[in-house]
């Protein structure tokens, strides 16, 4: 000022310090007054931005994805399983996206990342795993019925029928599946015996079939 020392000038602003301002451009007016009451003003714009990330209040738990005949599953739409809040945006205005997207075909357990974005572009995320679930029974093929010779006591010993079994599965290789039989190998049998074969895949799904063994008396 031409008369008042700078240290004696009075500065005021509008809105005053501590005023809460809404988002966007907000005009700030600064007024300077000298000792004679003369004033000068300047105006500038203050940009109010939201830099706070949303808060996830509920993320989805791990999800089971049923596989098809090719041991592949399809990712679902999990956005409705997510809940979040924000300091500025209403829950309905938050944008929720997922990766991999709905409809993606997977062949192994897959991490799914859910991203929540507010109207200011701030984002946060949570994650869970899409777990492949095989509920398809394997296909088991039993050997044809056959005969075994009996001994002098009119008995015969049960053979290993599992080695004659074949089969297939949508996810498990045949070599990785488990085969059981009843009656057990080495047990003593008399008369016609129906051998129950059970084939288990790696997920515990099972199928059964039966082979019939008939005794033959070849003793004079």
C-alpha cells in the first residue's frame, strides 16, 4: 500500500477458514484493507477433489464353479455379492467390475479381483478364488463275465478283476483314478459270484459295474 506498511494490512477471505466446501471449482475471495479503509480484492478458484478410496464392507467368499465334460468352468457375474461405502459417492453410484469378466472359461482354480470405483475415480479392490468343482461321475467299463476252475473243495480264489477294468473321466486320467472290488482279491468263493467294481475319480465321484464269475468243476 502507498501509506500502510504491509505488516499492518488486514487480510480476510470468503469463505472463511474451516468452511466445508462441496466437490468441484469453488471461488475464493481475498480482501485486503489498509489503515484508511481502502480495499482491494482478488478471486481465485479452489478445486475440491475426492482422493479417498471406497471401503469394501463385504467381499464375496470363494465361489464353486461346476466344470463341464471338458473339465472347464465358466466364471459367473459376482458384482452383486460385493458391498462398499464411500465418503462422497452413494453406494448405488459406485462402479463394481471384476477380472476375469463374467463368461470367462477357466480350466483351473482362478483368482477373481473385484474393483470398486467411486465417482472421483478412486478405487479399491478385494479378491477371492473361483474353485473348479467336478461333480461328473466317471465312466467305468467292467470286463465280460468269465469262469474260474474250482479246487477239490469246490472252492476258488478270487482274482484281481480291477486289472481288467477300463474307464474314463472328464477331469481325471484313468491312471489317476482308484478302482476297488468286492469281494476282495484272494478271498475264497463258492458258487456264482457277482464282483462289484467301483471307479473313483480324483474328486471322489464314483461309478460302479458288475462282473459275474461262474465256477467250473474240472475235477474228475
